[in-house]
């Protein structure tokens, strides 16, 4: 197995582990938009602290206002290559209708590029997560949405 496939597998395993390993890991969804697979995952920030890359990238991880970790990875649909040079941002609209907007931090976890940031999603209820992706091929943002419910 070549190194690309190993790294791709490690990244996919990390995203899966982040979103499936604990009961508090609540959502994972993939959207295909204009030639890109956009993978969106939500995990409780406290669990993400176990990965050194996360704690370094997000110093407030797990603190008040940073209780959930949003992770986005991008894959070129045609080639299967991970996209490392995008600009990714997100807004999260909570059950109280308040919106949090943040630019996601680009980083590499286990050799696989992704984009992430922490959000306050502590209040029980429905959240609407909107991810905006700009690449060289797509200077106008591509939009992916995920509905997520915090059961409390």
C-alpha cells in the first residue's frame, strides 16, 4: 500500500474515530458539491483534546464557549486527493438563534489535511451548521449544510 493510501486511511480513521468513538460524538456527514466531497464532523471538544494536533491548534479546546469541535476534510471527487489549500469557514446557528461565525484552522492530522475550529454548542436543541469552502478552482464559496441536535 502506498503512503498516500495509508495517510488517506489514517485521516478517514481519525475523522471516523472523532465522530463515532464516544456517545458524545454526534454527527458526521459527507456532501458532494461541484467536484468536491465535503466531510463534516462534530465531536465533543473534551474528547478531541486527546490528539496533540488539536490541543496545539485550539488552545481553548474544551473550555467554556469551545465545547464542541467541528472538523471538515475535503477530497477531490475525480482524483481522490485531499485538498490542503482551501479557505474554509463555518457558521453555527444554535437553538437560541444566535450565530457563531469562524474561519476554520487548516492543519494536518496523521498526515491528512483538514480544517477545524471549536464552537459553543452546549445548549440542548437543533443546530444548523453551514460550511463555506473556497479553492482556486472555486473562488465563489461552495456551501455545505448539516443539521445537528444536541440532546442535552
